[in-house]
């Protein structure tokens, strides 16, 4: 995955990922970061779209982190990472509402 943590960030960072689950029926995708050995850092990101009535849906995105490096990574990237996925949600909403 190529990540640009903030819109003003000049560089795009490559983050190695392993997709662990994809389901079109459930509208869900999950992946793990391979940034560090799993005994140091375990991360999993989940993105899903859930129906919320006949004309609406809810986009959910969350991440779990564990291991000795988790606190360091969260402190270094947490706010920017959260804002980045908020932008993903806003872009998906805009796209869905435009069709």
C-alpha cells in the first residue's frame, strides 16, 4: 500500500501489507501490516460497509495494534492515520452520494 499520511506530505510511504480477508457479499476487507516482525508489531485494519435501511449504509473502519512497538507506532502515526481514514470515508461518501 502506498500511503500519504497528510495531504501536504511531500513523500508517499510504501507499507507492506498482507490482505487477510475479502468478501464482496459482506462488503468487507481486512489486512495486516508487514512493517515489522509480528512479535514486535501486529496490526490489522478492517474496512466494511453495512446496510442501514433500504437507502442507506454505514462505512466502518478500525485498526487493532499490539506488540512492543504498537505504542511507538500509534504515537508517531496515530493522529495522521486516523485523519487519513476519515478522508477515505468522506471520499467514499461523496462518491456513493454522487451516483
